C-alpha cells in the first residue's frame, strides 16, 4: 500500500475546485488525428478530413498532436489508397506551430514479424526527415532492448523521445515491474519523457494512486504522460487522479471522436481540470470548431461517434481491445457460433494466462485472440497453432515476463509448424534488394514495400496518380451545390444550365444544424 495521500475528486468538485495555492499547468496531448479515429473510425480518417481542421489544430495550444503509428501507414496504403508520407508532409506544412508526434511499434512497425535492423533505422531517419521532432516507441512485452536502438537513433537526429511503459493487469504486471521498465528506458534509451500507455483501458483510480507516485519517484524531472482508453468508463477519473498525483500531460481526443473505445474527451477533461484549479492553455473555441467539423464529417459519411461505455468487469478478464471484439463476433457469426461469444472471451482470458500474460496490444492481442478462436472452433485446445503463437513461445518477439504454462507450451511446440526453428535466425537487410528491384523509387516507398506485400503499394500509387480515392477526387458541381447550401439563408435556390435545373430548398432547421455542427 502507498502512503501517498489520496484526494476525493467528487468532494473537491463539490467545493468548486482545488485551493488556489495548488495551481500548475497541465498539458494536453491531442490524439484525435491518430488514436481517436483509430479507435472509433477503424483508422479511416482521410488526409482531406485532417486538412479541413488543421488550421484549428495549429492554433489550439496542444503540447503535441499525435499523428502516426504504423497502423496509420497500414490503413492509408491498404484501404484508403493514400500516400501516408505525403499526409505527414502536408500536415507539417500546414501546421508550422504544431509539434506532431510519431509512435514506433517495437521492431515490427506495421508487420507481425520483426523487420531487419536496416528497415527500422531507415524508418526513424525518414520520420525525422519528413518533419517529426517528437518520436516514441513501445513494445508489447515491455522489452526495452527491442526499442532502445530506435529511440537512441531518433535522439541523435535531434528529436525529443518518449518511451512507453505499457500497462495491463496480471499477477506479473506489478508496480515494481513497471518502475523497473521505466528505469530501463532512462538507462538504455535516455528518453526525455515517459508515457504510461494503457491501450486496454484497464487503469483504475486505485491502481493509479500507487503507480503514478512510483513512476514519478524514479523518472525525476522528466515529464510523465498518461494515455488510457474509456473502455470501462473509468478513464476520465483515472486522468484526474493521475494529475492530482503529479502526472504532467494527459492524452485526450476531441469529442465526438472520444470516449467509448477512445480517449476521454478533451472538452470534459479540460473543463474538469480547470474546475480543480489547474491551468490548461488550450483554446476552447478552436476545440469547438474541430468538434463541429468532426460531427459534420461523421454525419455526412455515416461514421460512428463516441458513446460513453458502461462498466464491465469481464473486460478485466479478457482485456481485449475494443476493435477486436467486433471482429470476434463476426468470425463466430460466419461459423454459426454466435451464441458462444462469452465462451470465446473466457477462452481468451485462459489462453492469455497460459502464455504468461502478454499485454493485449498489437501484435499479441491478435496472437492470443486467434489461438482462442481456433481452440473454440476446433473443439480441441491447441490442436491448431498459428505460426506466430509458436514463435512467441520460442522467444522470437522477446522474452515473456514469466514461464508459459507447461502443458500449453508442450502442445504449442508439438502442434505448431515443424519448420519454425527453435531460435530465430538473424534477419538479412531488406533495403539493398528493394533498391535493386525498384531503382526509380525513393526510400519512403521502399519502406512501405518492406511492410506491405504483393501489389498493395502499387495499387496505392496508381490511385494517387489518378487523383486519389473516389471520395477524395474533385467534384466541382457537387462542391458548388454543397457550398451554396451551406452559405445561403433559408429559402429556395435554383441552378439552371441549359435543360438541367437543380432546386435546393433550405429550411430554418437546416440552417441551425449547419451552424452548430450537428
């Protein structure tokens, strides 16, 4: 138990805030352009969407704006058919006052298997060359050796760096473990800041009261930032408690791209921090303008908005990220096993325990989830073993934090693919062969090809060369009609061109909805 004094947030709120002598500035790291749409729109925010809001982001006063992790490159190439590097360059060009940040995922980047060292090094180089001055990294096993080299390289190139201590709940994930990992990030990677990264939304007020003081005690003057998700409804209170105990920065997203699977909303978090007596130098008008733009995009394109989540104790058993839950439901429905969803969730929890409690973030959430689905659908546990699960058990992705269950390990080794060696072979450099195969391309494209197999990069290039994906191509007539509807008062407008006539009727209700962004 910690001897750190605790504060009853509700009681303080009822008194109208904190004592005046406790004021300090709390900084906001915006996640709307990365984790906000990743959590709620399946990472489907387009570059054109971002450019609509970028002027307001640039003037909003955020400490940093979180822009990319490898998944943003993945979705841009494979689904949106956009050049993700061009997105990065455009946003830096249009927001010269903003510090954008990039997050590196271990040695995988957007792949499930590790990539060669030359690819990781070049990835860091190109992040800096394309404008990033704030670069961080995380590893799903909290294996600092997997990320230290990249972080040190980023720092040598002039970027400020942050290392993530990835949180989850298990018998092995103690405060002592997390403190040790923070110390390793300082000693091995010399990071400038520490991020407490709770991708599963598992932090509780009780846990934050012991963990934040413990981390602050070892990181000294370096800032501590807190990143969590609203999957259990506790995230807003967790963030306030973290600040009370010394956290310097909070990750929030602008509603309606907030709550639910996403981060707590910027609007409510900033309001509550100010009520508690803290200074938050965020421009509320700019945040409101961004919110209106997001609301309009969501309405026009039928995209979901964040809805506060109800507390679920079962979430703490399986700890599955929100995006995977819908995938599980779809898989079971396809197999005619929709009524076995709760059974699958219990199997996820069991597999995770047998695999020594990997944190349920990419790629380990997919490894555990896939094994659980195979166990349920085959009717015999570990009869079918994915290659990635056997590689995990053999230490291909780093050392598990505890021994695997002996019975499960025996089945994994026996039933997994026989051509997987007991120890991983050194990875040969990839860039020389990519240079030889694609001599007319540049390093940015080679790095995409290193991660996205087949024709995916070629398809993206073709769509970009043709003017962009269908929803981004210029439509002058539609743009004119839309602009006319938004800019005119209530009444009827008629457009004529030869025999073509278009009539627009606008009511007072339409005008009101346009103004308030709903």
